[in-house]
């Protein structure tokens, strides 16, 4: 599960980034919806007199609401040696933070909502377990997050300190409190269908954050996905479960922030470990070839498609009887064509993986899809876009999802793509799709 700096997300698993809580993932089947979601007859523009009503009049009291518990305080945790630090509601921690409630816990840390008693600011305390490996993970997260906190599009690390308890040392990261994750908005909210203008706005937020991370800090995120993208909220609503946000209103200034840099890497690192969560994993990451910032842009393409359609572009099969790597690469090649082995570097460390994927062939191919997802007709069927917008959006996706990482758009180049700046002349923002 992803790192909690939000009321609705949970601390990230470094060891098992591909095994997220299924409840916190997007639909598992390509071209199908989450059966737990409320059915919607149509997301096309309704034709009624009410369409002509002023936007402000119809949206004066709109609230963004998430339909699931905001707290995981009932979850049982292991305390003591190599375990979590136990805190009680109302407890004063670190000399200045009053604990409000526990938000969740993951493989190496638990997160609490707290209030700074001096500034009255609501914050998220991410407290690592006291094991050696857990402290190493938190040290790395602190290092990367300190670098990117100069960007308004990345999560802000406010403070960090260490507490020594009877069973060991715990690193504490203090983050700004953010609102729901993009994953929660898309699948568990009353505003799950995003207008084209909102998709553009959120894509620009993500790309600006990556541009700063890549070019100013030299950091590759390595795990970009909806669960690690959180919406900004007003501080006076930080302790609430509904927010004064109307994502369909074009004047709404809500933005996304990139969080959870726990498994990030510097561009100069020789990364050989498996990175990225499976549905958002680039082909070169699958074969553990050279990792560059291009893997993050691949993830942006997958996330952008998901924002527009609510469908996962390249879903993963977690069935233990299926080779997840080959299955996922098969879906990628079915959509984008044969994957040439020559595009990726082979070394002594990944030679076995190369042989498993490519064998003695020069490319990997599992057949072409008869109904491609990145097509104008499919986008028109699954989104709120006009034909002109769908055409531009498909080009945007194709530029981000090049099999050759050297030919993918960089974050800076993607920010200049026409799709992000075209004017919506159909008035999507004036249509209600609340469910």
C-alpha cells in the first residue's frame, strides 16, 4: 500500500510493491470495471433543460466525498522488537505533536494524523518500525523527499527526527496533510468521472513535479501511480472527511501532488532492483535494464489513460500460476507492437531475465489486439472527450508510451504537448456526473 500522507492512503511496501491491497487498486481486468462500484447508465452528456443552468448555482454546495472509512485504527499491529511504535489518541509526541488518530500502516511504517500544538497545523506523522531495514528505508525516503520539497507539485516534508524507545530507534517523518489519493477519487468518490479539462490539469501537475524531480534534483520516482498522487486541500479541512472541492468546476484550483519517494533513485545510480508497481511498469524495468527518468513518463501515460477512462491500460495478473512479467509484457506488445530486445541493455545481472523474455528471438510478441485501447473510438466510448480531444489524447499517450525509452517524451517536452492546452469547446465542466 502506498505511503500515508493523506487521510486515505497507507504506508508503502518497499519489499512487495507489486502486491498492493487489492481494494486500493484500479480494476484488475482490461476493459472491465470494478464490480464493487455503483453502476452508471451513461457518462455521456445528458440532454436536458437543466444543462443550461448556471454552473455556480448548481454547484454552490458541492463536496468531494470518499466512500470508505478514513481510518484504519482498528488494524492490529506488531509492536516491540523490530515492530511499530505504539501511540494513543491524544498523546503528545515529540514534544509538539498531539496525536489525533492512526490513519494506516504498511510494511515498514505506520502513519498518524496529528496537530502541531504550536502552529495548529494538521500534519501526518510517518513513523518507521525500529528494525534495521525499516530505518534504512526511512533514511532513503527522507533523503529523496528533502530534495524534492522545493516543488509545489511534490509532497512537503516539514520535519524529521528520531526517537529512541525501549525496543529500538524509530525514524519519524512529518508531512503536510493532504487529501484523498487519485485512486480514491477515481473509484470511491462522488466525483469519479473527470472532465477533459481536469485530466489536463492533473497531467500538468504530475509532469511539473517530475520535471523538477528529474532535472533539478536528478531523482527518478520509480513508483508513480494513482495511489501515490494526492489532492491538495485547505488546512481548515484537513481533519474532515468531505472537502469543498468540485473537480468539475473549471475554476476549482485543486491540484495533485506526487508523494511516496520511498523507493526512488538518483539518475546516476546503477539501479538493478525491480522498480515500479506492475500495471505502471515500463518494459525496460521488467527486464531490469538501464533505469532512466523515462520509466516515470511511461507511468504518466498509464495514469493519464486511467484518469480519462477509469480503466487500467495494462492490468497485471497476480495469479500464482501465471508468469506476471511475461503476461504483462504480452499485454504491452499486444497494444504497442513487438518489443525489440535491442532497445534495452543486457548485463551479467539481468541475463537470465533476458533469456526468459526473449529467448533466442530478437523481439517479444504475443499477438496484436483487435480492439486497441489507445484508439479514438475506445477513448470516445470510455471518456467524456470529443473526437478532436480523443485524437490529441491518443497522440499524447503514444508519445509517452514509446517502447524505446530514448524516444519517449521527457517531462518538459510532455508539458508542451498540444493536448494539455487545447480549449474544451463543449462545456464538459458544466455537466454533472455525480453518482
